[in-house]
């Protein structure tokens, strides 16, 4: 009865079909995923801990008396700031939305010709893009600043977007995926009367949906948590992002007891959209070439 | 409706300019069913893809109808192509796959629907119109690919080994359907295959290729009965033609009667063939004799000219049996006999070649002698 309640019986029958190595692997995977889950569970619990629980020693993992105390604190802090929190939120949502659309678009537009059009220098272009994967962000801060300031897009949404637009990992992922599309598929479309743009929109993009979804997740995370563009390129407070706003809240907190609760809620708020985006897109990510009926 | 004219077409690849299509010259008539056949890597696909516009032309000209198409993109050539791996759009339903080309041509919706339905009926894929390609079997997928081609009503159909991914039985069935399709559509077809049986059964004319060079262009009958050279002779026909090395000798000096001589036997050469051989000055020279398995009989069916061969193996092909005999040559001689024929290993069998069907080839170049 207990077994059935826990669903162990079903698992048991599946386990019986596995050999020793598979069992070991499954066990390892379970341990790993539980381990990966810990921070997420911690973030959720932490956000609802009242102050006396936040500081207990040794730190408790689970919340004992959940409360909305931290929420209220965050609200009161933000209501004191000159720019309403909703403005920061809007900025972040807006920028992240644009980033998802444009980063995937630009990455795909870049990956398609590199993968499927044999032009001189295609290899060099791709190697260069790969090379930029190895630059630490600090290295490109100053060049970025120069570009953004010389373009005169400081303090605009475009100033948020442009530095994030080139995402080498996105180009890389998409290129690898597009490589797998048989040439015949694109040729069939060309013979059917499609021009290159149509081939791209109607064939390449839909077939690449798994990779596009992955790049979209990465682009979202990249942009949602981004504080760099706000701190470097935005002069007015109302142009800055939610992530930046929260980081100012928590930055001066080192060794400070006040506002730890607000910070805990802030990290939750920062985390939840990532989770939602991932859950929405993960179904698409898992679909692979094997399922798409190409081969 | 249009013929195709291909003038001295070349294709070279890479830095070292390796020539994979060499001086391809051909006039394809309107409504003709033309088949390119040849071993793997001989440049069939490359030629087809140049006609389609998927591959650049290194040298030469291609005309579809009266229009020079060298620099036209595929979509402006009014052609349709069927690929070996079907190349169906995996993200679209069968209906959308077939309708894709029509939508791009901005046809009215009801017309698209009509054309797709009609094509689906012809190809018997109506029940699957709402499925995705991955939910279809290989044969069904190939039908969809055909449907995608026929709704466009192009001037020319190009097919690159469309049946090679199907199982043997389905292949025979689809072969017939493509022939029927050609009859109803009355359009020019160019069909690429490495399977000589497909070529023989489907073609109005066959183009046999080897290493990028055309070996022969002719009707299936002509290619089979009078191949240009030993390559064509052995490539077309299954089991392969027997090629026997030997020498031309005079029967009685001065009589004009010639004989074909090997270390083991002598075969008389008919008058007409003898004239050709004399014309080419081959008396007392080495030549290759070609004779098909069905033109050799067991003793008693024809007159003289008897070869004795030791029986090695046999292949049963339903109605026929093919005996492989050792006649002292490098290769075993293949003879077609009745399926019920039986004999012991190494038993000596006396056979009679029908010398009126014998073909004579140059021993070095392999070219068939003709006047
Ligand atoms: N992109 C390329 N670069 C260099 N060589 C190529 C290229 N494509 C084809 N070739 C060469 O051209 C020759 C002809 O190729 P092709 O695909 O036309 O052969 P095929 O007759 O269609 O053979 P199969 O029956 O195997 O399909 C081959 O030797 C091949 O190696
Ligand atoms: Mg080929």
C-alpha cells in the first residue's frame, strides 16, 4: 500500500528491466538531480523565512513558519525609491523579450549561411566566432563601451540590446543543428520556388526549433540577469533593469542584517521567470532530429 | 512541355579541377523518358543537378525549350525534382508539403486545394493528407514526393534514384506507377539510377555513363543488343554478358571464312561479322567476343560450334537457371538453361553459342567493331 502510494511499484518494474550498470547510472542521475534541485528549493524556502529563521545557526534548509514578511519589506523598500519598481520590471521584461527575439534571429541568420552556403571565408568566420567564446566578459567591456557611446545609443533600450545581440554560443549551437539538415531539403524548397529568405523562414527555422528554443532560453537568462548594460551604459535610473535594481538592494548588505529578507525575496523574483521560460520551452528542446522525420 | 538541349557540358570540382562530367552532349526530346544509368560516382547526379540548377556549370550550355538556363536559379527553370531521400518538409503535413510550391506561386486557395486533392487521388495518398511525413512509410513518403512534383505541372521532371530506398517489391510497383505517371502527364522525364533493370524497363532512351563520359545513348533494346563497348555490354543485362578473350584466325587461308580461336576451342564467325572484322583488319589479331547467357544453348539446339565446359555452380531465377561453366578462361561462362536442368559438379557440359548474336570488341579499348 505504501509502495503503491509512492509509485514505487511502477518504478520497481522499470528497474527490473535494467541491468546493473543502468541501475547504477539511474541512481547516480537521481542523486545528481536532487543535488541540482537543492539551490532551487533553498531559494523558494529562503524567501518565505521570517527574520529569526534567516539567521539561525546552523542554517535551516526548510522554512518552519512561512511568512510574507520579506515580501512586505521589499515592497516598502521599493516604494521609498524614486523610480517605481514596476518601471524596472517593465524595462527588464521589455529588454528580455527583445533579446530573445533578436538574439535567436541574429544567431540563426548568422548560422544559416555559415552552415549551408559555401562562401569563401565561411570557415574563418566560424572560427572567429568560436574564438570569441573564450573572451572573458571583462575583456570586452571597454570596447563595448566605446561602441555603444560612439553610436550614441547610451541611455536607450538599444544600448541594452546591442551588446547582448552577438551570442557566439547561440551561433555555434544553431550552426551545429543546421549542419544536420540534409541539403536536399533546402534544394527541394528552392526548386519548389522558394527564395533564400523563404527557405530560411519556412524550412530552416521550423526544423531547427529545438536549437532555437535552447538559444532562446540562453538569451533570456543572459538578458534577464544582466546588470552590466545598466551600470555601464544607462545614465538615468528609469532606464535600468530590474536585475540592476535588485543588485543595488543587496550589494550594500555585506555583513548587514537589515534588508536580508528583501534580498531573499529578490533572488526568488529573479529566479522564477527563468524557471517559467525554461518550462515553457523545454518540450521543444527535447525534440530532436530523430523525431522530426528527416532521416 | 519542352525538350532539353545539353551542349558540351563539363563539371570540374576543387582546386585540382577533377573532371566529373566530361563533354556531356545530348538532345532530349519533348515528352521523352530518359534514364541516366551508370556505376556509383560516374557523375549522373551531378549532371542532373546541373540541369536542375543546383550545381554550377563549369563549361557548356543547357537549354530547356529554347531558353538558355545556365544562369537561371532552380525556381525559374520550371522543373520539379524528386530526391532519393524524399526530402519532405518535416514540419509540414502531407497536404502542406504538396501545396508548398503552389502557395509560393500565390495560386488561389481553392485551386491549390483542388490540385493537391487531385494529385493525392492519383497517387492514392488521400487518407494521409493530414499526417506529418514522419508518420508515413517509405513508399508513402515517396508518393508524397511525387505528388509535390506533379502538382507543379512543370516542363521537366528530374528524379535522382527515387526508388532506391524502397524494398524490392515496392520498387517494382512504384516503377510501374512512374511509367503510368509519365504516360498521363506527357512531360519530359529525366530519371537517374544505378540499377540497369530500372533503366531497361522505364526508359525511352538510356544514357549509359562511366567516369563522367557518356558511353552510349540509345533505346533499351539497342543498348542491350548492340552495346558500344564492353563496359556497356557488361553493365546492361543480368547476369552479365560473357566476355571471352581470343584470336581471329582464317579457316582455310584465302577462303575468307574466319574463326574465333581460344586455347580450347574454335568458333565459326558468320559472314557479316567476318566482313566487319576484316574491315578493321583484325585477322590474326586478339579480340574479345561477347555473348549473352541466353544466346548459348545446350547441345542439339543449334548446329555446330560446340564448347565443352565443366559445371561449377548454378543460380536458379524462377523460370530460368544459370549455369556457370569453366571453359578455360579467367571468368566462368554463364549459360541460361531451363530451371529443371540438373547436373553434377565438374560434369562436362556441351554447349552451343548462337554465333549470329555474338559481338566482337577490340581487345584493348573494348570498343565494338562496326562498319
Ligand atoms: N562537392 C563535391 N566536391 C568534389 N567532388 C564531388 C562533389 N560532389 C561529387 N563529387 C564527385 O563527383 C563524382 C560524381 O558524383 P555523382 O554524385 O554525380 O555520382 P553518381 O553518378 O550520382 O553516383 P551515385 O550512383 O553513387 O549517386 C564522384 O566521383 C564524386 O566524388
Ligand atoms: Mg547520385
